[in-house]
């Protein structure tokens, strides 16, 4: 499973399934600690207003694997802050989980979403609400409505961060925070070289290629010159011998 951007920056990351921070009472919830090494040395812990800081299996969860915690029936008393912790005390990201007696909840991503992507918010109701209008809110202000119970935010940015909720037939969900991860800063390309200037690497390249060629050309010219001189000297000697024979 591909880890989200936030998890790549941490030693371990807490994932929640289903991927939301609001739950109806008696729903099952699975929490897992994930890291890039698939290590099993992490354990799920939490702190609540009633139970203080405790580890999974301490009366509130089961561990099918050492790094996974499953809560079969979640209660309002399970509302609190959850995280992963190693034996050496390292901690992952934290997740606020809320269990409600309300009939409507908002489903939104638990972990921060990358800037520029699309995010879908879902308004979930215990009742059959077909052909009803679902209203969505950000920081208490209306941002639109939908007949399907879903609203998609396109190309999210840091300005989309805030507390979101939804309402249907007079029933309103609790608020959930949506966090957005800023994109890494864009590095501008190096400015082009001014006309007439030559880079050092290009100059060295020309020297490496050109010098051997120049030397071989000069050497070849010297060899050819020596051969011409030798042939000329041979012809002069031959002519002198002929003249001497005639004189004799």
C-alpha cells in the first residue's frame, strides 16, 4: 500500500479504516501503524478524557497483529487522540477520533491531503434520505449543497483548510478538520548563459577532443615532410652519379 506524503516524512504513520475521524456508536474501527520498512515494532496507543493514556488490548481493543488495533464496537467513551508508539518512545502522527450519538456524520480524510488534489466530503446518515438535500459548511459558513450527500473540492489549497460539517433534515454532524499539505517550492531553472560566454565544461570538452586531433595532424605532416625530403635527396644523388659517368 502506497503511503501518503505525510507518512513518508515520519518514522511511522497511523492509518484509520474507514478513513474518517467521525463514527457512529457501535461501528467497527481498525487502526494500523505503517512505516516504509513494514516494521511490527509499533503499537497503537490513545488518550481519552476518561481512560488516560493506554495501549491497545488494555480493555478497549484487540491486536490481530502487533502493529494493528481493532475496536469491534466503538463507544462515545472511545473518543480521544490516537497514535503509534515504538518501544523507544518514538511517536507517529496523532488522529482525533470522535464517536457520536448523532444520526449524521461527516466523512472526510483523516490525514492531510496534498495540495492540488481533489477531496470528496460525504454526509452519512443512519436514515434513508434519498431525494434529500445535504448542506455542507466550512468554519460555520455554507459552501454549497448536494442531492447525493457528496461534495468534491477540486484542486485544494491551504485556503481550504478548516472545520467542515454537514446537515440534512435539521440534523447536523460534528465538525472535522481538513488539513492540506503544501506543495514543495518550485525551483526555477538556471538562467541561460549570456551570448559569447562558454561554460568551463564545454571548453574542457573541446580541448579533450581537439588537442589529440591537432597533435596527430602535426605529427602526420612532419612524417610526410621527412619522406619528401628523403625522396628529393635520393633523386639528387642519382643525377650526380649519371653526370660523373658521362664525364669519365
